[in-house]
C-alpha cells in the first residue's frame, strides 16, 4: 500500500457536516490514509473482525468511497462480506 500521509482519529465531519456542535462532529475513523491518487482510505482497527467493524467500514465507504479494516482474528463470513463490498482487509499475523 503506497500512501502520502496518514492521520489517527480522523473526524468524519470532514465529509458532510459544517456544524461543529452536531453529533457527527465527535464521530471519528481510527485511521485515515491519503493514497497517491488523492483519495482517502478510512480504516477501522479491531483485534477481531466483527459485525461492528464491518458496519463502521461500510459507513466509511459510503462517506469516502474507500474503506478498510485492520484486524488480527478473522471471521470467514465477515471477510467474505467485506470483500463483496470492496472493503480492504489487512490481517495481522
């Protein structure tokens, strides 16, 4: 994965809210990676791939067009679902 920069705890309000007092202002992706094509990959990080991680990644994909999950313990069904929705998976060894 080749990228320009990254930022932890990236505010999702950067995508759709100008109101700093909205609930959205507190929502954050675990990691944002600026790719060489100027797109942003939003990443959820969890010890185990679970439904929460997949749901958050689906929301990130809706906002930025690209999403991924970093995890250690996998789940075949959720890995399959992520792949079907073009969510990048990064499994730690």
